[in-house]
C-alpha cells in the first residue's frame, strides 16, 4: 500500500511541476510584453500567492521576476 501511495504522490508531483513550469513561462511572456505589475502577472498566470509565485519563478528561471523584467528591458533598449 505504501508503494502505491508513493507512486501516486510522484505522479501528482510531476503534474504540479509541469503546471508550475507552464505558469512561470506564461508569466515570463507577460513580463516581457506588458507593463502589468508583478502581482497582477502572478494572478493572471494562475498563482494566488505572490510569495509562492516568486519562489517558483526563481526555481525555474534562476532569477526573480523583477530581475528577469529588468534584464529583458535592458536588452531591448
């Protein structure tokens, strides 16, 4: 029974990881294409908690949303 529970948890975690990756990539596009505030971008990307959003963004993009936006705007000037 424990092995089955572990398999279910791993299966669900893969889906959560996929969903978070997708949401971060959507938010990265919004950071580039809009002037929305980062909290609004987090909400529009499906994150209900700004702290969790920042943590996941850093996990996948290796920088904060603010750093990402700043670098993008600096490179496009």
